[in-house]
């Protein structure tokens, strides 16, 4: 069996930045265990599998039945219900390498139908928006494992995604978040209940700088990923939180990992969120199984 495979840097305006994802194009169904084995082999935060839903589907044509595909995402250790950057990467493969000419692509996923469209040099994802809820204690073991002695201004939890959002004090500059050292073992030791599957650290932006409304970093060692360089699903949580805090529907975000990536955020009237980003396809190959 031969499977076309691509590596795409998502939320990146140049190669070797943003968040890399592997994307596989499946002509036929795979044995279930092969998804995880391929993701382990690729050893990226996410490997996406695009599959045809009907025998007559085609990755390239513009008929309506070639605009809707199945999509699954795997970390090196497990399948996840939602991944934004690997969805962006999947859309980039179909639009840019397969030359699919549909104006909108629809992906059938564990999180329902997700849509992607091209707008100039960006791809826009239509994702669910997740609400966060205040946590009682801002001095929890999770905080200490994440930020040590840094001041925490707000602590929120998203039950739909099992993500914990920790907002650092507005007195801190972006560099404090960028330079923060983290330990996967501290996270894993602090949280063993299964309630938390992802940790978002975030900071209010500085309009006198690049104009970013908020900054973030994202960690998910419970899914085999210490730090995800640019995480779309985390921004489906961050967008809800910062829209409420800033009173804005349109925002510019930056995830300040070592690779870094920029996202344009637009809250929709239907309770969802549009996340827009650029991509760079850096590898094309064939998996031979």
C-alpha cells in the first residue's frame, strides 16, 4: 500500500515556523491500528488522515461530492477529538497540492462538520467556540506546576475540551511568557485525575507592539505533546475568553512558542469562531506499507 503524505507548517508565513502537521491522503480505509502507528512514526504533535467518504470522490475535482471528506487526528500516543492546525494543514494539501477548486471544503470529524475556505493568502477555519468557567482557587497545584511563583490573574476551565486556562498578570511583558521554563513531569505529577488534558498559558497583548490582542503557549503532555507550537483548538477556547475580556469580536493572536505563529480570530454570530492562518507545505512523499 502506498499513501501520499505531506508535512505542512500551519499558522506560518514561511517554512520552519508555525506548527508542523503530517497529512495523509487515504484512497481506502486503513486498518485501525495503522493510524496510530503512522502517527508514532511521524512523531509530530498531530498526524491528520483525510479519507474519501464515497467511492466516486476525488481529492482534486470541484463537484460537490469532492468537497466533503472524513478527517481524523492522531498525536503520537492517541486520537484527539479536535485539532485546528492539522485541519488547516489538511485544507492546504487539498487546496494547494491537489488543486481542489471547491470554494469551501467540509471535513466530517469527531467534532462535527468543520469547514475551510481560502481568503487571499489565508485559509479560514470554521470551528466550534468553547466557553470557559472560573475556578475557585488561583493557587492550585496546577498553577504552581505551570508558572511557579508568577502572579496568576485569572484561572478558567473548559469542560468541553478539558483545557485549563491560566492568565498571567497584566503587569508581565510578552518576554515573561516566552522565557518561562516548563516541565512535562511536573504537569503529569500535578494532574492525574483525567480532568485536564491541556494547559493554556495566556497573557494580554500590548497594542503598542505588533498589535496582538493576546499571547499564549499551550502544553498537552497528557496527549504525548509537551508543547504544541501553535494550537487551533486552544484558540477555540482563548477566543471565547478574550472576546469577553476585551469586548472584541475581531482579534489578532500570537502563540509565542519557539517556532511561533499568528492567528486571525473572528467570532461569528452563530456561536462559532473563524480562525485564519497561512501555511507552508515543506515535504511531499509516499508512505509504503
